C-alpha cells in the first residue's frame, strides 16, 4: 500500500478538502488581481471626477436624526396631553353642558360652599375635610339663571370705582 492510499484510507475527505482550499485561494487571488487592475486603471486616468462617497454628509445625517427625535417626542407628548385632557377637546355637538358650578364661596382653610346647577335644578353643596354634603335644594331657575356666572369686575375697574370722586 502506498502512502497516498494510506492517507485516503485514514481520511477520505482530506484530499477533497485540500482541493477545495486550493480552489478558494485561486478565486480570492483572481478577485484581488481584478480589483487591483481596475483600481490602477482608474488611478492612471487623470480626467475622472473624484468618486462621491455613498454615505451622506455627517452634518446632514445628524440634523435628520435630531429632527426625527424631536418629531417622535412631540407626537408622544401630544398624545399624552390629549389622553389626559380629552374632555377639553371633546365636542359637545352644539349643546351646552348640563352640569354647571354657578358659584363657589370659600369658608376657611378647607371648607367651601358650592352652588351647582343641573339642568333646571339648583343645589347648595358644602365640602369639608369630612366629605361633601347636600345642604338644600334651591328653587328651580329659569334658563337665564343657569348660564355661567357673569365676570366679576377687573382690578382696574374696581380701582377706578374706589378712586372716583363721590357726588
């Protein structure tokens, strides 16, 4: 038995592996020689324009990334605000709200009286640290009384009234 037959008997795939490695080396050598020849031929021609980088400018990319981040954060915060304040943006479909707080009077550190209107009913309610309680039902109001409370005079109007000469 020859040496070659002994090697084939021990490792039948060893020769095929050596052939495969030689083939891969030859392929790599061919690719490298092709790349070198094209690179050298390009370098010899002086009239070609410089090659543009396939990557965009770093400054422009940073601005795009920052802009996208700002947009995503704005959408997120807008969604959070809308979720928390959905009642403000809800459309009442042209009808006024049925429940109105007509007047509030503070009676001390944590006590208050509320005049509340629901449709045509008026209720006097008190709030305290112990809770909220209904004090009395008030007579029904007409349409004009259920509307919002007229604005109190501004500071400037009150000051003019106090400083005005008395007749």
